[in-house]
C-alpha cells in the first residue's frame, strides 16, 4: 500500500528515492578511519524505522555508535549511465545494535521526523537532496588557491561542501577560509568568510566533506543568507513533498543558461567514467584510500595502518589476478594528484617486478608499503608558502618540497608508528642515487641495497614519462635513454630488466596511428609491440569519443603505429562522478 505523502516520514521518503538507484550506505564515526558498509534491510515509510544489515568481523563495532546513535552517508548514482551523484547525510540517528551471528549485525534506526535538522546553535540545516544543486568555490589561500565543490547542506550558521578528495590536502580543521562563494543555479551567489569545523572522506568516489562555519558576517550578508536559506528550505520542502501547498520550484533553483551548459558538459564527460572496468576501479580505489589515510594523519593525529596495508594487499591481489590488465589500469590514474599517481604507479610496478623475480619474496609487502608512503610528505608540506603541488614552483618552493622525506619521517614519529626496516629504507632512501646526487642524505652505491636500486629506476622512468613542474612528459624510449645517460646515478642492469619487461611501448601508453586514431596500449607481444589496443578517439572527428578494443588481426585497419603521445595534448582525460 502506498501512503499519501503527508503520512510518510520525510527522511524515509528521501532514502526510498535514493535506494531506487545504484547506491552505497556508509556508517562513519569521527575517530574511526574506516567507514562501515551497510545494507538497508527494512524501511517503514510511516514510522521512519529503518533496519540496516552489517557484516563485520572485528570486535569493536560499538565504536560506530556514539551515545546510542549513528551517522551515515547514503550515496546514489542516478541517470541513464549512473553518472549523476547524490549524497544524503544524516548524523546522530538513534540506533540499537543487535548481533545476529558471529559476524552479522542488525542496526535498528529511528529516522528523524523532518529532513530539516536543528543545529546546536539553533539554526535549521537544509539538506540539498533529490537533485538540488549549487556550486561552491573555496578561496583557501587568498589569491593563490581556489577549490571547487558542491553544496550538500546550508544553514545561517554554515554549510557542508563536497570537494574532490585530492583538494583536501590543502585544508585542515580550524583553518580559516578567506572566501566561500555559493553559486546557485539561477546565477545568484553569496560570499562570506569561513572556518573549517570538520573534514572527512565521504562515499566511495573520491570526495571529502567539509563542515564550514560562516564567520565575520556583516548585517547585509546575514540578511542575504537568511533569504538563501529560506529559498533552499522551500525547494527542499517542494522536492520532498513535505509541504503540499508548494506547486513549483524556487526561482533560485531554476537553472540559467550558464548552469545548463555546465551540467551538459559534465554529464558528457562523466559518461566516460561509467565505462570504467573493475580493475580500473580497484586501482583508483587504492589512490582514494591513500588520500583518506593522509586525511587521518593530518586531521585525526593517527596513522591509519588498516587503510594503508589494505592498499598494499589490494595491489598484490590485482597484480596476481591479471597483471596486464593491472598495468593498463595504472594509466587510469593520470588525472589523480601527482603525489598519489606517482606513489601508486611506483608501488604497482614494484609489486609486479618483485613478484616476477620471486613470487615468494617475504619483503614484498613492506617494500610496497614504503613505496606507497614515500611521497606522502609532499602534501604534508602544503602551506601558504607552498599552496599547491600543481604549480610551477620557484626555487624557494622547490627547496621546501625537497624536505618532504624529513617531513614524513617526523610525522610518522609524531604519530608513534614504527615502520619495519624494509619499509623505512624505502621511505628514507627512494630518492637516493648511486653517485651520491640524491637526497636527503646523499648516500652512494655501496650504501644502497638491490631493492632501493630497483625503486630508483622505477621512480626515474615514471617521473620522466609524466608532466612535472612545467616539463612535458617524455616518450618511453627517451625516458630510458635519459636514465641510461645519467652517468652512474642508476643501476644499468636494473634498467635493462625494466625495458625487457615493459618494452618500448609499455602497456598504458597512448599511441597515435597513421589512420588518425588514438589508442591505449592494452597488451604487447614478445617483441614489445602492441597487439591489443583500446581506441578512444578518431582525430578526423575530434568531438566524438570512441570506445573500441581491437586485437592483432584488426590493427592494420587503423594504420601504422606512429608514436606515443601525451593524453593532455588531445584532451583525453577522466572526470569523476
């Protein structure tokens, strides 16, 4: 039986709407690194009672309940290609935990009777739900760093904003934000200063949620904010059906021409993401989890060993599952932050090469752990003096960045985490060179182990094959030549091994063919030549995207292999959901 809207619990009604799409519910708690996945088993629209089913093997599930309540995010992917992302967050929901089996639990929740939540300071928080959209621009450092985001809720006291997880490295709890600009669909905007009250990862698609308090408001700003909150409340009431007297959208949420164009472009780009393979999702998830780990180190003063070791074990699992598909998936990280991309790609290739050498090598796990962590000191250095790692750095900023190893080691010591000798060696010495030209200690040949020589070659080639500090990427052959010609900095025996394994056209490179086609290399033959490619573009029709995989027999149809090209030169990129 379908209840009339006025008899439905509004929160339950929103949840029901989101459950109709691909969705994931995550329970979170402030001091717990991992979000806990749960499934909605029962939902009573009349009473607002919801039962969650949870599978959890640990003995500390009570950590997720605080004073008899839980907080959770429900993330749904909507639209024809599941590319429209929407998140509904509820905090302090009354709940009772019942153990039903050794690892199975029922969580009986009582949803609030209104979608509008009363805050501690008396303000009403309006959730942006069921398609409500507003953009946010955060001026994190005055005139230096702007971070885009999406508005998730709004009150006269502040707001919650979704930002890319990659951008969270520049933001800390209690940090003041010089400029918070809310941009509504019809083109109206609101500006204020803000202060970060909390930050956490949200969902599973690489985003962070920022709780921001508005500060230093003038009388005119306060009046304008009241108006925007009232209109947002009206829109939310209309979309949820909680006020049957409302018959149309608030003018604030009727998209203008600019917003419509931006939405159309975003949908087109995000449709590319919908074709992501399970292997690609696995590799991207490692990158996201590494960033979540950094967030905990920066803001919660703990080393999230569970998260980081899970990343290590995932990399090994993926390599052992299908190494060629894994190597191809590593290229999917090209649009992640450079420190993350480099760490995961180096760790991934290190896993691959060590397992090829000896699948029973006992040092693999700790070596890969060190590789994943070895660049994490770079985002820890973000400050007003070094506001971003994306900029072309001046000499002073380069000098700051060279201190990243010392910064990371100091942070790990501060958190009380003791790395194994193998892991510590990779963290501390991954940037050393055989001729003493490396840093931070200028160690030489006799002081560097076989493992560190391997890491050094992987790192050097990876750096050369990607854009960095204003320098364009080099083709593999050119990168190999540069490493070979670097006097006595690198172990040439290791370089030969690397070339023999990955070839002149490594899996994951973007190639150009004489027929005008661009294609990713998915596999190579025993001579190092591509024998399977993924075609993504025909340059004769540059506005049309292609997704076609062809093998050896069909390669003549796209012409002769001409060269390896830079994806950014041809607009081949990935936009997140």
